[in-house]
């Protein structure tokens, strides 16, 4: 059962999404050579709490931090640490969730640290484009896997690979709700999208193989071949006429 949100619920999710976007703005300002991922996490938590929300991730399933901070070959669920300091040429994926009045917003972005090689820049560019290719298909009357197919097609056209072991998801009162939103699949399949549905669409794209493994910490997912990985995510509302991005700031581009 895919929940469809009421106007009241959507208002709470907009505010949760706005707070997530504010946290990303703070991260963008903070990312620099030498800063620790623990400091990034502290900035995220402080921003979320300053706006009357709580971090969705902290304590979720036992996760110890407010943000997932994943470096280079780490795909998702990287644990912040004082000893993990950013270096020139790194790419840092920061995944942030905020809960406001019982409703969640969720967004991830990949941040370059200083100058990065052209091949790395291309990986980030294609992954971000794939997010918006998927989002453009998140409209009423489409099937769920129209989103999945759009993401996969764009990524593979550029000879990168989509992660298959982890997927996007529905979101609302719970951080993870039905349905799963894969980044691969056949167009025209899956549930019909209807107004009021809210989805976290999140391409995770590897420069090499799509295969993954989990580190000994039980959380951090990395590429099986140690290739680089990028990750972009927005919380998206299906509207009567199309879609709306919930994890952006007022005045930002709400329609891709």
C-alpha cells in the first residue's frame, strides 16, 4: 500500500524538506580540505535542531550519527569520524534526513573537495543528471519503473553502472515506506503514480562494477572493485499536474 499524503501532511513534509536543504547549504559552505566528517555531521545536526526538527538518521536502526558521510569508493551509510579528514580530490557524499512534526525529508548530494579529475567530475555530472531524468518521470499516470528505467538508461549511456543492492523508497511518517524505488528496471512496470505520493529518488552510480560489499562496521557500503561512487537524492511529491521537489529552498528550482 503506497500512502497518499493529505495537504496537512504535505505541509509538514515541505518544512522537513526545507530543513534538509538548509543543512545541505551549511555542508556546502563547510566542505574544505582538512575538515573531518565528524565536524560535517555536527554541522548537520546543529542546523536541523536549530530549525525545530530532529535528525532522522540518528539512532535509526542503531546508526550512530545524524548524517551519512561516504568518501570516494564508499557508496552510502558512511559513519562520520574525527579521524576522517577531507583531502584534495576527494568526493564526499552527504545523506541527510530531518523529521518535522512526525514527517521526514531526505536528500543526498555529492561534494567535490577542491579540484577533482575530469573523469570524477563526469561521474558526478551524470549521476546528478540521472536524478533529474528520473524525477521528470515522477508524474501522475506514469508507472514507478518509468523512473527506474530513465535513471538506468542515462547512467549506462555514459558507461557507468547503477547500484542494485540499494534503492530509493517511499517516505512520509516513516523514513522508509513503500514502495521501493530501484534505479534500474523495465519501463511501464510497477504501481501507477498518483497525486499525493512522496518518493525519495536516489541514484547511486559507480564508475566501475555495480557490485557492492559492506565493511566490518556493518554500515558502510563500498564498491566491490574500489571504484568511485556518486549519490544524489531528492524527496519528490507527485502532484495533480506533475511533481514537486520538497528538499529545496524557497526560490530554488522546485520543478527540476
